[in-house]
């Protein structure tokens, strides 16, 4: 069957919607941060990791090397792979990853990604004592702890550290994996507040950090930025379709539909056909996203 091509009167509105989404794009979205990472040189990826790690942890980190974007961490169990937005090593060969998790954090995802990092940090054939230290940074504007209605960031604090604690005595157990969640809603007058501000800002000229400002100018105002965004958008379409076929989970289809609705790409009927959700379900998701 021949592939149906968009007519000229269909293509122009599609381009307009894509450009409108591009103007509204921020670093706190999956697409914005991923495209910015793709437009970085190797040294710039190292600078970006250093900036995020220093500000969010509140201490001196790095220097970093071999920083990559969207590195595919595949487990030996065959479980779904994890692709951190940034992944690299510090001078002591410790493992670091940083990524954006917008809106909400799926229950179980933190544990799965942490397990991937642990396995990645254990050299083959070596004893457990050779496990490398790892550091996982999640930047999110999620409000609640996954699977609960309790606040993720008490009193609007900028950072939450997940630790292994004895519930009876309050003792903290040594953990080779540091897990830090960063509040992208934070508005304090500090380096962390400035970083959160830049991740929320749509206008590069109003961004405070020069590196982040330069990256968003590339995303929004260069031909390569447009090409990378279009490519990533097509990838989201394909990934959503593949996940739906492989997992058969309604949750995956809903997530894909929400991403497409947020970007304003595709008609409701096209989203229905892609995700196999009902039209009424897509309309409910649209109403929730645009109250």
C-alpha cells in the first residue's frame, strides 16, 4: 500500500505547530534537554555535567571525561534499557548521570535506573568490593513522591537526597550510589535557584548561565537545532509505537499521547491511530493537560 503523503495545506499547519512548540521549548522538557545535549561538543558536555553536578550537589565535583548523551545502559536481564541524558566519569572514575524527568516520576523508575548504574559500575569478573561509586541526578518538576500523594520536596526545598536509613534507629548505611533529586520549581535566590530558573525559561536572552544560554540559542535559532528537534520528534513517535506493541501497556500509550499533545503535534485522530487509545481517552488527556 503506498504511503499517504501530507498535502501542502496539511504540511504548513504542521510546520507552524512545530515552530510554535520550538518557541515555547525549555530545558526542563525531555525534548529541550535532549536536543541541547545533541548540539554540544565533547568539551561542552563535560562543562554541562560539571555545572549541574557542582550546583545541585553543592560541592566541587569533576573534572569529567567521556561524557555522552543518551547512552544506552542495557542490563543482562533483558529488562528495558535506560538512556541517561548525560552519562560520564569523574577523575576518580566514578560514574555520573544526569537527566530531566518532567511532570511526574513513574513508580519504580528510580530503582530501575539505580540498578542499571550499579551493574554498569561493577567490572566483569571482579568482586563486589570493586563496585565503582555512582551518582544519579534527576532534575524534575514533579510534585509528589512516586505512587503517593506526599510532597516530593518538603517545603519547596531545592534538593532531596535518597539514602538507605535504618527506620528503627535512623542510622544511615554507606551507599555507593548517590541519588539526588533537584526541584525545577525552586525559586530561591541562589545558584540552585538560578539553575532552576534557566531550565524553566523559554527566552535564551533571559537565561543567567552563559553555557545554558548558548545551548538554547542553538536549539531555537539554528538550522541544526531545528533538524535535531524534528528528528527527536520522529523518534518519539516511533518509540511510542514500538513500546505499545512490545509492552501492550495502556500506560505507555497514554505517556506517548501526553507528549504529543504537549507538543501540539498531530491531530487527535492521528494520536488515536498511533497509540490505539480511544478518542474519548485522548480527549480526556487533552482536557487534563489544558485545564
